[in-house]
C-alpha cells in the first residue's frame, strides 16, 4: 500500500447557467411600517373618600411621616395600583383593571402626578388641587434632577422606589441613590384590595 498526499477535490462548483441570480429570487413583500399606537387616554374618576375609607391627603401625610422616620427624601410611586390607591382615583386604561397610566412622586413638601392631562376631568382637577400635575414623560427628567442633589455616600436623603420599579427609573435617579421597597408595610395595598374597593 502506498502512502502519500492525495489531491483534495475542489469544493467550488461552477455556477450553473440555470441557477437564479439574486435579482431573479423572489422575496416576500416588506410590510409597511405602522406608527406606534396612540397612548390610551381614558378619563380617570375620583372615588368617594367615604367609599375608600380615607382621604388621599391623609395617606400622603402618613407616607411622609414614614419617609421622615427612614430619613428618605421622597418616594417614586410607579406601580399603577399604588398610584390609584394613593390618590383615590380609578381608571380604565387596562381592561378589567381600575388603573391608569401614571407615576407619582412624593417628597417632603410636594406631590406630583405625572399623567396625560387629558385624562383629568375638571372635578378630578378639583380633587387634586394640592397636587402638581406634570406630563407623563417628564418623570425621568425630574427624578434625574432630584437624584443629582442626593449624596450617594450618605445613608440619608435617598429615594424609595418599588422593588418592581423599572430599571429606567432607577438609572434616572442613580442606582446607588435609591432604597427598594415601600417604607412601611401599610404601603402599598395589593391590587386585589384595590379591585375590591371599586
């Protein structure tokens, strides 16, 4: 038996004249680009303090006391059921859920609701007369400015956020300038309780 190097057959094939060219290959049509759907803007309603058990101003005062005890400078409320519960409002932006798209920011001296103003009827504006109303998209710029004034090395002055808060909100504040979780077990209520209260 002879051992030696045998030539390797070429892997290149001669292009057949019958092979379709790129221009001849049919491609599926590209679907037209559709614009993003418009944000839902269903109107919010105010539920009676009697029905809900407590005025929203009282809830905010209790939250501020807890924040003071924890030496925090505020709280970003991003969960939809928490925003609805805190302000005694209900909405219908999500089917079968009495919630609406919004954020809330509570600090020692102010409460701001970030929402599409078209959702708020005159009577809701009257209900929220002591609450600042800001465009929904402004939350990121506002909390970024708030985070710039927080000393990341200090144990006090930080902002509470939900442990389900979006990463975008956390980064806007500064990852080392937040405390996760509610400042008190009484806040927030569960969505089931919110549903039960109407």
